[in-house]
C-alpha cells in the first residue's frame, strides 16, 4: 500500500460486523507513515471525510496509483 492507491473500507479483521462504522465509499491513500514501527495510513474518502491512523488491514487496495 502506498500513497495514491485507491482503497475501500473492509473493516477490522475478526469483527462481527466488519464494515460497520466505516465509510461506504472509496478513498485515496494520502499519507503512509510508521507509528512505533507499524504502518498507518491517512485516507481521503469520497464523501469528504478523512480517515487517520488507519491500520492497513482495515482497507483493501482496489486500484494502484502510478
């Protein structure tokens, strides 16, 4: 996963309702960074909201940026 990739919310692995609480629109990764050695993402969602400090396991790449 890298800046510019289009992603969709898939939720938290193992959650009873994995998509609950997440956006239903696609987004673009606008920042990828490490926090205590773990990759985190900032995503600009299609509805205008921003997702901060997202774990890579909560999103799925649907189109890779160039």
